[in-house]
C-alpha cells in the first residue's frame, strides 16, 4: 500500500489503537474471537499498537504473538453491557 491510501489506513488503525489504549489499560479482561469463531476469555498484556503501519494489534495473556484489535472485545461489551 502506498501514498494516500496507506496514510488513510494508518490513520484509521492508529485511531483504533488510541481509543483502545485510552479505554483499556494493560490487564483489562477481554474476549478474543478465534479463527473458528469460538471465544476465549483472557486479558491484555500490552498496549495496542499499529503493526507494520497497517494493522492494529494487542498481546494477550496466555497466547503467543499478537491479535487483531478488531477481534478483541472488552468483556463488558461482549456481554452486551
């Protein structure tokens, strides 16, 4: 991705990261939606960041690597509160 489209993508992802980090300090209980659509309860173990200038991610307790921020929901939001 180059130019204007890349800047827009980074801007969108950066905004997601800023909001997530403001609302969810490290240690927040979350639910992550796995590839098979199952839900896994865990907690954040890092602040979110933009990976490779194009993808918002966060590290989760007990899970290797990082996960797409779009798949991570706070438990309150997951439970409909």
